[in-house]
């Protein structure tokens, strides 16, 4: 599955660290705002590619779309806050949602690629950053 990394500007990180004991709470809200923007665009793109351009009628059950979601913010071993957009597992039919999404994104023999994740990342990058900056500024004003 594709991974997107968004690096925060150094100035932003400096402001964030100056928040003291509120740093973790603000970081979570900022990441959640960016994650929601990315999730919305990814969901729109996924809906538009499922069943499109197929030779046969779509057999989609809607389970892949329903499993798409965003994780809660977690802190890794290095102290970095992370949020991920991905697919919940397992499916009711025993297949992997990640595998099905991978086939959609990159294609397979006899099935052309229908990218939904890479276009979501590239088209939402600026909106994601804006949502994160706006949320950060709102949270700083509250303190």
C-alpha cells in the first residue's frame, strides 16, 4: 500500500514545541484536521474508480469503501505523532482489503490500474496543509 509522508516546516515545529504541556493535544487536533481532508478526497477517488471502465458489471459489495478510515493519532518510539489512512481488516469473504486496494491502485494482468490514492495525495496536499495550519492557529489562540 502506498504511504504518504507530510513533513512539517521547521518554523511550524518550533511554534508547536513552544506550547509546553499542550503540545500533544494540539498536535493531535492538527493531525486529525489534515487526516480528515485526506480521508475525504481518498474516499471520493475510491468511489469514482470502483466499477469504472470495467468490461463486466461491477461485483463491488461496498465493503472496501466502508473499511476506509483514519486511525487515531499515535506517538511512535521516536516521539513523532502519526495518523494513518487505510483499510480495516479483515473482510467478510476472507480476502484482504489492502490487497484489493492495491490491485485497484496498480492494476494486475488483464485489469488496468485505477489509481485513487496517489491522485488523492497530490491533489489534497495543499488543502491538507491549510487545514492543519488553520487548526493550529485556532488552537494557539485558545491558549
